[in-house]
C-alpha cells in the first residue's frame, strides 16, 4: 500500500507554539520519545486479577508513527492510556522524553499531559454543550494562555482543518467526519509532541476515514510522533511500524 500525503489542508501543527514541554527534557530528533521497559498492568477486583499488560517493552522514536494492532481485549487501550498518562502501570518503567513518568501522581501527570500529548478517540469525545470553537479552545484554557493568544491559535487551526465556518456549531450539528476533524483540531491546537489516537476512524465511513488518516500523516510528516491503535490494516499501513499485541504482550513488530 502506498502512503499518501494530504493535499487538502495546509501545514500542521502550528509553528512557534509553546506548551508544557519545559517540564519534559526532550532528546534530539531520532532519540526515544517513549521507552517502555517490562511494563505491566493488572486490574484487581475482589473476584479476579486481569493482567491487561503482562510485560511490554517498546521504544518509540521522536517523529515515528507506530500502529498498535491486536484482537479485542489484548491490552491496546490500556497501553495507550498509560502512554497518555491517563493511567499508571503496575510494574516496569515508562520513560517519556528521557524522564521517568511511571510513578507520577495525578497532579504531576495532568500537568505533564497538558500541551505535551494530544488525544484522538474513536468516539470523538467532544463536549456537546460547547461549540466547535470552545471545544478546540479548551486545552489552551487549561494551559492558562491569555484570551488573545487562544483566539489566534484556535482560528489558525480551524482554518487549517477547513472548519472555521463551523466554529459556532455544536457537535450534534456536525457529521462524524467533521466531529473527528474538530477532535483533531483540539488535539493539535496545543502543538503536542505526541498524538495518541485510539481507533480514530472506527466510527467513520471511508471518505471521512481517508481525511482523518491524511491529517495524521500530515502531522507525522511535520515531525509529530503518533501512536495509533487500530483494527484497520489499511490505516496501519500508513505507519512506519506495526506493533502486534496479543494477550498483554507484544508478539510481533513489523517495519513498513
Ligand atoms: P483492548 O483495547 O485491546 O480491547 P483493553 O486494554 O481495553 O484491551 O483491555 C485489556 C484487558 O484488561 C481486558 O481483559 C479488559 O477486560 C481488562 N480491563 C481493561 N480495563 C479494565 C478495568 N478498568 N477494570 C478491569 N479490567 C479491565
């Protein structure tokens, strides 16, 4: 499968945009952005222990596009949640940009996440009560940017994703493809170093899927590191590398 780059939107992500990267000592281009060593995750309930991740070791270089595949229940979302600092491992180490983030507390993880990691979910996860503009603005509000800078950045990213004419609409007034475009705008508006995408085309038809993959490829071309969970071989073919998970373990790496 030949990789295609988008010709429909101009360059992403935004240039010259700060973030909370000051707390993340990133290495030079080509270094490891993510380094997981024997990562484990167990979900304990009274009745049963579920080993979602048994022993996962994985390096993701800065600027790499990695697809994670595997059957339902094999641990893909758990792995993505840990990479995204939404959850903590039970064992092993997670180095992000050279910093050990395995045991950070909630506040530290939230602080590091803001401006560093952008998320794109299958179900878009937009806030229904907020307009397109307000949804995209939200990460910048969390980062504490002044109103004028927020406006400039939000309008710039909406323009680039051809969504500025929809800025006053609410998510329910948009198609699935448009909602995912807004979700991507929200993910990139803070110019994150890392985009984590969990089945980003899972709810989209082929036309909208292509558009979303074009956008992710474009971000990748511009240096953003992307880790994407997908069930689609076609979507995975755009990545540099496919990591296959099975029963909480990596069973195969395929360079593309
Ligand atoms: P995938 O994304 O590949 O479908 P998940 O990471 O969602 O897999 O789940 C891996 C395993 O961990 C599954 O057996 C799932 O039932 C279990 N699991 C995930 N989250 C929880 C949780 N919060 N509590 C208990 N078990 C969980």
